[in-house]
C-alpha cells in the first residue's frame, strides 16, 4: 500500500487515498447523486490509470456503515457512465419547451444567462417574481432557502410538496414542543466505541413508527443500526399498516388504519398516565403542561382508539406498557407521521411519549443536537431586508410554516402560479427535483400546466433530462455525482449531527458540477455582496458547510469526523440546548412544552388532538361507496430514490414496473389477478399500476409505488417519458393541509381499483438497449 505524499492515516484505518492492485482507491462518504438522505455512507472508489471508475465498494473503515453499502451506490459506475446522462450545459428557446432542441453551451454562458435573467426579472417584476424549487434528501434539499436568498436574491424558495409533508411537520412539532430541531434515535454513531462505548446504553426497545429505514436511510438514519442493536438484544415494535421488514422481526406489530396515528398516540399516553407509568422526576423538573395533557388524553380511551385505528385494544395497552417500562426505549418516527393534515399533532403525541417516559437526550433514547452545532440555514436571508422578507409567499397566512423553514408555502405557490395572486411568478429554477414524476407534488399535472403557461424563463439542475426540465426549462445545468465533486455531508442534515463526512472527488466525467459549486458560481454573479468575501469555492464550502471549524483538506484527511467533542447526553442539564447557556430546553418556558405556548400563539390547539383524515370511510362514507379502498403511497424501495434510478438496467431488473399492493381478499372482490395491470382512480385523478397480491397490506388498504417515469420512452411533449401513465400523485389532492400549513394526505386517501384494458409491462430488453452500453 502506497500512501500519497502529504496524506496522513486517519484514526479509522487507511488514508483517504492509496494504491491497491494497480488501482488508486479514494475513500469518501456518499451523499448525492445518486439520491439518498444524508447518512454519509462510507464508499471506496477504485480508479485506473486512465482516470476511469472501475468499481465501488463499501468502506470497512467507516465507523458507522462498516463497509455496508446499498445497491444504488454499488451501481454508481452504471450511473456515471450511463449513455443517457447529461454532461454539458445546454440551452434552447422558450418556444421549444417540451422539444429535444437543446444546444451545448459553456458554463460561463450559462451562468451569465442566469445573471442576465435574474437582473431583468428583479428590475421588471421584483425579486419576489423569481421562484426556486427543490427536492428532498439530496445535497440540494437543505440548501434550497439559502440558495434562493443568497445566490438569487429572492425570498421564494419552495419545496413543492403539498403541506411540506416530508420531515418538516415533525421538525415543526419538535421546534414548538421541544425547542430542538429533530430528536433522532441514539445508535452511538458519534461515540468512538460505538455500541461498546461506556457512554452508550443499548435500548431495550426500538419503536419504528411509520418508518422502515433499511431501503432509504430515511432522514439520515443508518437503517442497519437497527439490525446491529437487534442482534445485541434490543426488541422491536412496528407501528405501520404494512408488513415490512421491521414488522416481520418485531415482537409487536400495530397495523393501524392509515392516517390515525394521533389517535393511537393519545391512547398510549392515556394508558401510561392513568397507570402511573411515567417518569415523575423528568415530568416534574422538565415538562410544562402535564396536567393539561393528562386531561386531554382522557378524550381518547383505548377502546375508542382501537375502533378508530382498527387495532385490538389489548395490543394498544400492551404496547404502551412495554414502551413506558423499557429503559431506555427509542422511537424512530418516519414520513408517515407527516403525511396527513393531522401530522403535526401525531408528532406532538410522539414527543410527549418520549418526554413523559424520560427518554429525551439519554443514552439509548432520543438524541438532540447541541444548539451550537447546527448549520446556518438562514444564509442570505437577513440581507434581503424587511420589505422583501415580508413578500415571501404565505408569511401572513402560514407564519408557523414560513417562519420555520424560510420557504414559501407550497400550496399557495401553486395557487399563485395558476392565478397570479397575490403576485405572479415569472422566472423559475429547479434544483435537484423531478416533481412532475410523482415524487412530491400533489396533482403534478396542475403544476405542469401552470408553469408552462406562466413562468417565462426557467433553468434546471440535474444529472438526467427529466420530464420536469424537458417540459419547463430553457437552460440545463449538468450535476456531477457524489464521486465527481468535493463537498461535506452531515448526518441528519446537521439537525442531530453525529458525524461530518468528506465527499471526495475521484473522477471527472464531462463538465458536471456539484450543488454547492453551482450555488457559489451563481451567487458570485447575481449577489456578489454575499459572495465576494470568499476567495474560492473551498473557502465558501468551509464557511457554509463546515462553519469554519476545520478546512475541507483536514476533513478529507479524516474522511469521517465523529462529533465526539460536542456529543453529550442530558444537555438540558448543562445549558447546551439554549443559546443563553441556561439549563432547560429552548422553549418559552424552558421546558418540554406538552402544552405548547407556541402552537397557542399561532392559533393552533396547544395540546395534541385527533382529526379524522378528510377523505376516509369515516369522514366521507358516501365517497367511500364509490372509492372503497384506503390508498397509501410512497413506501421506499431498495433500488430507487423517488424518481431516480430508472435508467440503471440492474435496478430496473429488480423493480421494472410500478406496483400496487392489494390484499388477496380485495383482489378477489375486485377481480384482480397477480401481475395484472389495474386502473386506480379517485375524484382527483387516475393512473395504471401493476398489481401485487399480498398479505403485506391489510384488507381494505392498498399501497401504491410513487416516482415512476419511463426514460426509455419518447421524451417530448405530450409524452414526457410517459410520466402521466403511472403517476400516483395525480390522485393526491392539492391543499388538503393542516391548520398551520403542514401535512397532506399522501398516505390516507380513497380510491377504486379495477382491471385495466391492456398490459403495460416494461420491455427490459428495450431498457438494456437504451442504457446498458456505458460511455467512458
């Protein structure tokens, strides 16, 4: 093994760059693309003398992932050398939207064109007329508001999912109840001794509530940590309508009706409080509003919740008792909490359960990030000034939403795109998002029609030509993959950080650039007052992603920097949760607000409550006669990250067609056979999916895969890679959101299912012919 000059060996094993069997090996941490949440899985890239990527393996020296790597990363060579990949900036005329009439240009021309358009629309219509839209999970996701504010000078960043129904409803509950950003289950990720570290305590129980982390490492949680702790003796509980991998290994499985999580949470609180199973010491010292909570949950006796959720009452009692008496216990709460108008209240219940049982910020419980350890999410916001800040879409109508994430309220953005009120959007940008392909937007055809009609000029950033960019953009900027640029990944977006990882460049393919570098280059031209202080991209990266606590070169040497110096437990006792350094939580009362004074300030009920989904067999029985099945969508898969990965033949082999899971009883009832294509419909839209008849879903419930499009098909309008054919989000209604603007019923709808008139099976030979011959 040869160590390159100037490179040291990290404490975790091998140096970041070395030679092995005639190849150069570069160690780093993966983020995106290919898409994933910010877990920072350790990867080793093997590069030959020609600078070509030969293979990718997991890094056994990574302290958390220990060499384990998902199939998406293992197929990175098929991704970076895919013949369909976009490698150069391109432009076209507005009248050619939807047509494959792109021409290659230079980066300088592309950046200058953006600067010219930004100046024009600011001068002509005001900076608020510029709208930057972004996706989820990838590096560009958490950058979105800073990108809009600091680089484009507009207040309007928008994550285009109705009710921001991914992560943020949980963050809202945590912010307004706990005064923190996001409490993640503790899996000793930041401790040098990991599970054997003396500071760590193995949890007796892990509850997976609406979360199955193995396919996607949701929210940055390394899913295999659950397997590690299960092997060491932790017991599992699954709260999920589907029988997923966790449920099959769990000692308790609560198969609730989709959308009824708050009812279950309130009933569990009722049992724990009425049976005196709560942690009196923590409640007395650190909780506010316990008596009011105790009174409120009496409204949800176990028998009532059992009827609402479709769960046996004795199982609810047992689950509550087991959770309360397991010391410690932890809850991995997932996307399903968010995806209902009652999602913030469901999250409030989860936080209350964690608090009253004394599992907040203890070893093996819920880990909270240090108040001084987060990233600057408001970069550029203050420089906009009060007048422009006051024009961010939705600030008056939904202040709890807009003020929390500094994003325009998504549902109001679509209304404005369609009506021009309260003002019109004229210029658009798409950063790492393909939301027309049934990823996050509700009723995406409405977005398509409004954007094509009313946005005068748009640019898009991606690795692929997507339906979204093909339909709407005049400028395409090629994105580099995780092995082609230098950047930094923090676990859990930096909200509950346990490590920082170096994303180390290994190869160059075409002219793609990373998200941070593109943001930096646009910012230099459009908003120099925010960027002229940085000497170069790495100076910017060290400020924006490393808080100037270390240089990128230093992090690259380490590959992984575990946050040992800031990781501690019971930070509420030492003042590490408050900017003033006083003991307590960063809330108005200094305590966990079981009765939330912030919710009350925003006009919301300060206590958790249950609200029936707007469209359900209970709330709309007449509609349920016509659409008798409860529809839930969006469970993660091992081979795709939302709409990404459809050009990778090995991944398409694993999951070639969009599936809908249907119980055998319902399949018999509606005349559906295994492998048959079916029409799925409700009052908002319809699509076709392929039936998977399985006990995975309970009778009366179906689950549909999301994010499907067919890049081997015609990409021009009106086909757009047949993006509308199997687009389950066409059935998700716009603006069925909660009172504060959060949450939308992606996982609790109604639909009908009937056999389709024809077969739509994917021709895998066509996929291989189109994408199988790699181009180096």
